[in-house]
C-alpha cells in the first residue's frame, strides 16, 4: 500500500472521527478519536485487504462511535475485547494499553493517539510526572516528612537499565536518598499510567517518606555502617572515585529492622564515561556482612577506556547493534550522537512484515542491542527467538553455521553466525549467535574495524 494513500486516509479519518466522537476522552486526556485513528491504521496494515481503504473510508458515524466506545473500554478495563473493521482483534492489556494482533500499543499522557510500547519512554516524564509530584506535594503539606522534598527521574545503567525516581539527600537520615522504580505504577509505561494509578503511586511513595522520617535515626546509623563498608571498597589508587549517594528503597523492605542500601560511586560507568557506578550493601546484622566484590567501574575500566581512546574510539559496538545503527532511517550519525550523551536510545524500522524495534544501550564500554518484532522475533544478548516457521530438531541443527541474515527476516544485513539452534515448544526456533565487535566514535559518528 502506498504511504501517500495511507497518509491521506489518516488525515481524513482524524476529521471524520473527531466529528463522530467529539470530546470523548480517555482518563488521561487522550481523545478517543485520535486513539481510534491509530487503531484503525494498525488494522489496515495487519489485514492487508486490497480494498481496506475503501472499507475504512465508508465507516458510518454509528459504527465509529461504537468502535470508539469499545476501544475506550479495552484501554481502561481488563478482560475486554472486540474486532476492528478489517479483522484485527483488540484485547485489554494493562490499564492504558491494548493488544492489537500481537502488538502492544499504549496511550501517553500529554499526547494524542496510541503508540507502540517499544517506542514509549521508560522513565518518568511529562504530565504524569507533574501529576505525581503535585499529588505528593498535596499529601505531605503540613507534615514533617514534607522536608524530604520531591522525586526526580534518574537513569542508572548497571546489569540493567534502572529508571528511578530519586529524592534529594535527606540530611536528618544521614544524607540517605529515598528512591523508587518508575515502572511501579501498574501500567506498561509510566507515561501510559492513568491518573488513578499515578495518585496511588504517589500515596505509596508518601508512605515511604513517612517511614523514612519516623525511622530517620535508625536509617542514619545503619547508613553510616554501609558508607564505611563502601569506602573500604575504594582502591587507594582510584583517582576521582567517591561516594555520590547512599540510597534506600523502602518498597522492598518497609518492615525490615535491618536495612539494605544502594551505593552510588562517582566512577567509570557502562559507557566508559565519568558517571554513576552502582553497588549494593545488604543488611548488616550484628556486625556481619557479605563481602561482595568491588564494583568494576571503580577498580577497573580505566585501562580498557584508555586503550580505546588511544585508537580514537570512545567504545566498541557489536555486530547486531552496528547493523541497527547503519540501517537506521535517521542515519548512523544521529543515532550515535544520542549515544554520545545518553546510556540508551531507541530505533524503529517499518517493514512489509510489520514493525521492528531496537533498543541500543551501553554495557561495559560496548554498544549492544535488543531487538523486537512483535509476535515474530525477540533478541536478547546472544539469543534470538524466531517464532515463524516449523522446526524440528533436524531442521534446527541444519541452521548451525549459517549467517543470521538473510535467514531471519530482519530489516538489515548482519553477519552474525548461528552457533546453536533448537526448536521452540510453541513453534519457531531459538538461535545462539556469535559475532565480533567494531570500534566506534559516537561524537564523530564513525564505526571501523580494528
């Protein structure tokens, strides 16, 4: 289908649906008309009807209103489902999001329409962040724990991306930082959470603030022990390493007598840049504590970083991530420029078989990728699961030694080799991959071999 024809249809649907649905909005203010336009365009893409445009263009006003009502119910409530005009099934997901033919689409506060889950920011942001902070402010007004302040979004890269909400250091509790994960609203994404979910999250956070206030002396005493343990981990020759923060997450042990802490060091982060290196100090009980290793970012990475800098690189990039960067619609320089400043970024592809999404992220000085094609392909680490096709043991083993593309329908060429393969229980095949790395300079946008 021609993109131009789709764009004309989408523009005409906006006017038509606005007229039929008027001010009918979802709980977070998203107009139902704009959400229905998004859903209809997914239906059109997935159905591949030759006369799909004509069918959609002929929808009567009563049908449009019914579709809008069904869609609003599916987005707001559990166990709802209905069928779009060209046959795509819509099912409820978490509040604020729906399944459409194997894809998850979500609302986002402050924006119109629906968005693929993979393209929506994972951290706290936008009107929902404003509502959260306002709800907390209102709930703590006049209370002594109001002194703890208000949370702000922070991303820390460790073994995983930690999208957090962090308060300022609270001096009455030994400078401890209260924190929560931003994904604890109950929605698929923070931006997709309903006002009710945001207010409930605020109530939970206020309970943490109250707990920190009431236990501030005990928290300060235990945090001082944790700080001493953390300081002992800093090598004597570690230049520029210092403790940035001692943090606590009461959601995970609000009733525990002995507390565990997250320690943030100023060190060399996952992108080989000056940044936060995370450590965890488990609860100290009667002077006993588990002797965990020193975080690599405070006693390592410098030699590797300096060796890369000597080659004109600021890191490495593996083969899958390199392919994503080279084939990105916005161009390699634009993608790498984001990674020069950020710890992760998203790239999306449009294909005849459906959308393909990639998250690019820094891990121990190397840019890596996680790739998803909804209901078709999931890649994580050195594993790729491909859900299309029928494979028995023999057919899977026959793939070993082959290149990943053109076997698997990805929107880019990549020379990763398949080192092992096994059929999946529900159909498709699980592939183990092996690929090399290249050097990358994100500031200049260049990628090259050693």
